[in-house]
């Protein structure tokens, strides 16, 4: 049985049975948000995992690679208490949000967790604002990511190699929330530290809104390609209207430290089926940087040909 977890529209809290990207929503409205939100506090646990991996998790024993999707609404502040349950120095370092040097997560700024230590990191975000000279400055909204910056080297090279990374989504008020959400990290020549036929199989039902967050780490350039689907090359992956000149793409450069995200309507115009996603550098895809986006029928059943495609995926790379 390959069924992923069901998910509602009201909240982006989603856990995938395959791929391991539990999400953390930021329900500001439920907290009585009135323009200036109180800091929201979460606790993350860094733990050793089988296969020489290390992951972040929202509870002891729940660490995954990638770690949970952390979400903020623009304007919100997130206080992260990181518990280091390993014997290694490690940290958490975000992209895209604002933080003081004490929350940098780098040994350079003496900002990390010693083995067994608990440490709080504070991330701030902001809405677009007008500078004193009148120019508009960007807000924090975007598909970002976080990662270790201290294990092994001063750049966290061992931590990154072993899986200490995850997605950070900062949403603008009014952004459309997905039915399902998946993190894809091209790390070295792996996908989420796995290669085909063990690379993640992400699932959805025909017509569901699916959000992909793509991130890269390591020493190689990559190109991310998704079969049968396309998106607008901007912050959200969506157009503002029929005349929006944003290019439409289905393939995008993904270099170390980069990230982007987009939403698609699963199977829209192409139908259900086993759709590949992969790195488009041939030597990488041939070596197993290939996974599947399995779009089921609306009732959850598999469409004709999907079983065979799944078998071929497993046979081809094993
Ligand atoms: Cu590649």
C-alpha cells in the first residue's frame, strides 16, 4: 500500500508516509493575530538515524531526512529550541529570514549546540516595506530552507551530508495553501539521501493541489525536472492573471544552497499516472537521482499502467 496521508485544505500540516516531510503550520488567525504576532515557540530534536543519517524532528524519536517543513507567515517570529541528542556539535541555520548573530548557527559566531546541549534560535520575518528613500523592499515570503552549519566543519559539511536539512516556507497573507506538500532535496547525487529505487515516491490524487519545495546541497549543480506538470517561474509558481508575463517552466537549475517551490494541480491536463521527477543531468539521473510523483485516480485507486510503471521503476534501478 503506497497511500500517502490525507490532508485538509484548512492547514498545511501534512505528513507523508513516504518521503518524510511532516509540516508545521503557522495558524496566526487561531492565535488571535492582530498585526504584531507574539513569537511562536517550537522545539526541534536533532538525532542520529539508521544508515549513518542525522535528522531534525518535532519530537524525540521522530527525526526525519529531510526534517519537518517549518512554516511562518510573513511578519511572524519563530523561536526554535533545538535539542541536540547527538554526540556531535551541530546547529540550525536558516535561509531567507532575519536573525541576530547569536542565532546564526555558525561556529564563526559561537552559535551552535554542543553535544547534548539545548539552544534557542530566533528567526524573524517581515512583510514588504518602504525604505526611507521610498523604494519598496522585499518581504520574507518565499520557499527557503534550513540546515546544520556546525557538524564536521565550520560549514556543517558532515551534518549536511548526513541529512540535517529541511524546508522553510514563509507565506504571504492570502497565499493559497496546498492539499499536500513534499520536500525534494538534491544532496550530492542523492534525493533526500536516497537513490532510486529507494528515492521518494510522492503521491496525490487527481486534481489535488500539491506543493513541491526543491532544495540542493553538496558539491554538484543539478537541474530539477517534473514530468507532465509545469509552473510559473516566480515566488509562488502561480500567475497573477492570464497576461502575467512570467515564464512557464518544467525544468529549473538547482545549485547548492538554492531553493524554490511551486504548486501544481496533480494530473491536470495529463491525467493520473506514475510521473517521473529527476535531475536532468544525465549522469545523475542514470545513477539514480530519479523518483516518482504517483498521481492516483480521484477515488485513490491506481490508474491503468501505474502498477507496471512502479514495477519498472523498481526493476530498472535495482
Ligand atoms: Cu544532478
